[in-house]
C-alpha cells in the first residue's frame, strides 16, 4: 500500500515567475515505500507535495535535472525497475520515458549537464554494476557510455559542474573513490584525492562553476561529514559544520549560486532538510521538513545554472 501524506551527480531559473525548486521523490518510510514527490520552493523554502507522484512507489532511485525544462527520477526498488519518470517544470506534470534505463537497477546515482544530458551511474542489477546510462535532453534518447565507472559499485552519489564534468563518489564496499566524467567527450578519470573516508549511502549536490558537496553516508558508522570538491582544481576540504545529524541514504539537490539541500535519511527515518548557503557554507535546517521521514529517496532541482 502506498501512503501519501496529505501535505505532503540543477540549475536555470524556472518559468511561471518562480525562482525554481528542489524536488525529493520516493523513499521508504517507517511503514512502506512511497511515490511521494515533495517540492521546496527556493523563494521561501516552503513545501508542497505534487498531486501526481512517481508512476510507482519505490526507493533507492536517482534524480537529475535539465533546469528550466524537466527533472528525471530513474530506477529504484521494489521491485527493481528501469523506469524513468520525467517531470515538466512548467506544470510539474509527469510522463514516463519510452526508453528506460539499460537494465532494471536500484541504488544508482544521477548527475546532469543541464541543457544537454542526464547521467545515471552504477547501482545493483542482479549484481553491482559499473554502467553509466546517458539520456540526451534533446529527445530523451538513451546511450550507454563505453567507459563506465572505475569499478562496479552501488549506493554512490552524483553531482555535476554543468558544462564541464560529472562526479560520482563513494559507494558499496565502502570506497572513497570519486570518478569524474568530462562532458566534452564522456571520458573518465579518477580524482587523486577521494572522499575524506570510505563510505556508501551518501548524497551529492553542486554549486555549478564552484564546487561539489558530498554529505553523510556510512563508514564505520553513519556520519555527518560534508566533503567539498572545488571545481577549479578538484581539491577537497571538509566543512567544519556537517549535517545536523549523522545519517545515510539521504538525498541532495541544489540551487546553484545560492544553496544546497540535503534531505531525509536513516536511522531512524528523518524528515530533516539541511540547507548549506554557498556564500559561506553555513548550515541551517528548514522549519518545514519532508512530508514524512524517509530514506532511499532521490533529489533533483530546477535552479540556477
């Protein structure tokens, strides 16, 4: 049974007079997995819940966005699926792509080169995979990169420097690896400096043109760590202020130039949404969180490029 509450690896401003919004879809509550999509308006961080949720209830899915146009939620469990739902930012209507992922999979990660393509990497599909599927925004056509991740892994996180590169970090093992895909030719390199600790179940968000942030996850135990990678040289620092609590299987989204948002996670299931101002990396926690505490959700955003 799907429970929908009554009140519930990113970027150009949306139409209709809105400053854009972050969207957090799916996940597992303390009772069941859901099709809920919560939307946080960047003008005032207020939350609404879309009248039309995902096409099916699921968790361990991934999100990516073509800002100003549409956001995508891909894959997930239960059961494992190849479905890719597309939400038009003009009216938040949902469609489902005729071509889904190249295989049913869960625990994957997403990132986007806004205006060009979305990338969905890794995950579990009858075993952990290194697959990276690419969806061209021009026609939603799917290709699969000849070069996948540097190793098969699931429960990783994605973030992107739109126009330049996508980053996929961490994952099952756990590992500290950060793979970088150059958007000019989709070639892969691996950063010399990885995460500050090996972990899985983390989340990513990016201030395009400036830095990527990877938050939370599980190392020896769940952590509140937020690692920041400067796009100028891919150097890593760790924020003095981490998440408001240690948690994993959370989701990230960003309003580039303004703030990153990290939502949900477990254990127990959190409805918390932490906001990091890109001006000084200061953290606040939204007065209104998710419509229900949940983990294994996904995030994407219609924000600034």
